[in-house]
C-alpha cells in the first residue's frame, strides 16, 4: 500500500489527537461533550479549534490522494507530498495550540497548496 494512503489514515486520526489534548484533564460531561468547550482553558480551546480545522481539511486531502493515485500520478511524488501535508498539519496544530497565528496561517496555506499540488499531479504525467 502506498505511503500516501497511510498518510490519509494519519490525517484522519489527527483530529482525535487534538481533541484528546483539549479534553485531557478537563472536567467533562459525556452526555453533553460539546458543551465542555466553554470550560476549557485558552490553549485547550485552541486545541479544540485545531481539531475542527483538521476535520475540515481532511476531505480535500483524502480526495486529492485518491485522485492522484487512481489517475496515474507518480506514486513517489504523491507519497512525498502526502508526508509533507501530514507534517504541515501537525505543525499547524501545534502552532494553533501555542497561539502563533501568523505561522499557523502560513502552515494552513502551505497545506492547501500541497493539496492542490497532489490533486493536479495527474494532469502533468
């Protein structure tokens, strides 16, 4: 299985990492888990926001990888870009939690550009 598909799995699980950090040590009522957001500290709220952002960005990445791989893009290139995407998304989450908005936005933009690159790869084969 190509590394890029493993990266899709990692990207799918990344939101769970951020929300786990957000809820770690927080008092929580599992009957109303989304209402706990208001009780989180600012870094934990940002982790929750990173969790939501990771879910929002995941579909484009997954589709881009599947399109590139099924339409004959060079697997080595897709793999490299997929690894870069996952790394950028991890950095994005860390920047989000640590409240570094300029670099966070730059990481988000870089992730978007990587997604676009993956998606259009088959057009240049």
